[in-house]
C-alpha cells in the first residue's frame, strides 16, 4: 500500500525550488511594487497621511509568517525591495506632483506686483470666512535703497515684526529676493501642497523674480480693514 504524500512537505519543497530559481524574488518584487503604486496614487497628495500609510504597508509586509518554509534572508529581501520601490515611486511621482503644482500656481504670474496688491490679498484671506481680526493688519517696512529691504506682514493687528506670518525681502533693483510664508522660508512641502490667495501672489512674485513696486513707505499702504456693512 502506497504511503500518502506529505502535503506540507510537498508545498515546502515547491516553494524552496521557486526560491532557488529566483522566481519567488520576482513574485515578491512585483506584488510589493503593485501595492506601493496603489498606495502612492491614493494618498500621495496628503502628506500628513502619506508616511503613515507607507509605514503600515511596510509593517504589513514584514509580518508575513513563513518561518516554516525556512527561507533564509526572506525578511531582508522584503525590506530591501520595499525600500527600493518606495524610493523610486516617491522620486518619480514626487517630481510629477511638484511639476503639476508649479504649473497651477504659476498660472497668471506677472512681471510686476505692488505691495498694496499683496496687502489687499492678505486682508482678503483674513475676511473670507470670518470677520476682520481688527481695525488694521500689521505691516513693517525696513526700506534700504542701497541694499536689501525687509517687509513683514500679518493679517492680525499689532503683531511684532519678527512674529509676522508673511515676509518679503526685496533687492536694491526692486526684484523679489526671498519670501516667507507661515513664518518660514519657502520649501518643497509647501509647494507640493499648493498655494492660494495671498500665498499664491507671494510665491509667484518670488518664483518669477518679479519686481515689487510701491513698497518704499509703509504710510502709503492701506492696511485698514473695511468693516462697513453693505
């Protein structure tokens, strides 16, 4: 009477054979790539969730229990494959996302902006969904005709200049040297998230090295909020 074959042993031998032939590596690599592409496409635009999602995917992959198959280096294979694919996808899709945001935010950019125009945009942002925060916004101009001019702005009244949310540095020739939004220098993450309203104007002025006009005297800039009811 023939002995029934051990099914578990047959499966182990089959998987070990796939591993020796390199086929298992290809299967794992393709599956991880497909999973990560799906994750990136779904949540790449939301940076607050992106890293958590990838972390969960990595943790899930590492929890695969195949100790009974005795495949040495399997977890190392998964880790290296995940790291490689994440790096590739972030690089490629990150560049595409960045380019898309740049195209959108630079649409309608001009060669010249007035400080009053930017101030009005900041006031407009502050009153879009709520009442004016005070009678006037904060504005400080350190005008230096022979060097850099520093401009500090905030939608709230009486904010100390170094605590203002918005900043402009203007070259001697009037071109925009640098910009601060939310109290920080422009960075890649801000660009990826996109800009609107006054932030969009500030970014456009900086990105195109536009000329700023009407910034020499802060007394000439209307910083008051129009609180009159229609």
